[in-house]
C-alpha cells in the first residue's frame, strides 16, 4: 500500500463512524486507523534510519514526524492525490504557481471536509448544539474558513471551539496564499506588458 492509498484509507476509516454513527463500525475503524498509523510510523523509522544525516532528515520532514506523533494529521497528505489524480490538475501544475494553486484548492477542500467532520463528531449530541448533521457542519466550516462567521451555527463544546481555531487559522492561510498567487500573477502580467511595450519602442 502506498502512502497515498494509506492516507485515503485512514481518512475513510476515521470519517465512516462519524457519518454513520449507528453502523457499529467503530471497532473496525479503530483497528484500521491503528494499522495504517503503524505503517506510517514504520515508514518514517526506516527512512530515518537510512538517512545519512538524521538531524537534517528530522528538520526537513517535520510534517512527517507530526503525522507519526499526531496520526490525524496524516489525512492532510491526501493533498498530493489532488494534483496526481486529476488530469486538469496535472496540466495546471506546469509551473510552480500552478502546483501551488492545485495544492491550494485541494487543501482548502480537504480542510473544510476534515474540519466539518471533526466538529460534527464532538458537537453532535452535546447540550444546546446547533451543529447536528453534516450539512450544518459543512456550512459552519465554510463560513469559518472564509472568516465570515455568520454565527447562525457555532460550536458549544470546548473541543468544537478548538477545531474552530484550527479551521480559522487554516482559512487565513488559504486566503493569504490566494492573495500571494494573485499578486504574483498581476506582477507577471505587468512585466510582460512592459517588456512587450519596450520591444515595440525598440523596433521603431
């Protein structure tokens, strides 16, 4: 099983009991999560052992280490599937900005999905909870990521608010990257037009 397949399996095993709490799949889900996490831990350990400079390896693979320490983070490795699995995404990845855009779109979608599932998991059944189904959770995640925060639905538990903080900071990061991409594109357009104008002046 490759890293991408393991990441998808981990995400499915984690999400299934949240989406269908009455299915009785929790024992199977926990077993799959433990097994996949174990494979990721072994993979990290083998790569660390084979590296020539272990300090440099650890410093250069902080996310991988975090994935081993905090297994839930492994879901974010599914970002790689977005660019690799879509033909349009591969074509868009012809340059660095294209690759960043592909990862940005995939990351934003995954952040919303994971944030919605996480908040639904901790909020559903809580006293006074307004987030009781996936639709509520997705709407909350979208409004929180965009920093709009309508306030019509919101977490009432401490764990739900902690998820909200993560989603908010993730949304700010996405907005920052979007702004940077737009600025880069505008600068490139201006420079291209200026070079074209200078070329026309030189031909006269």
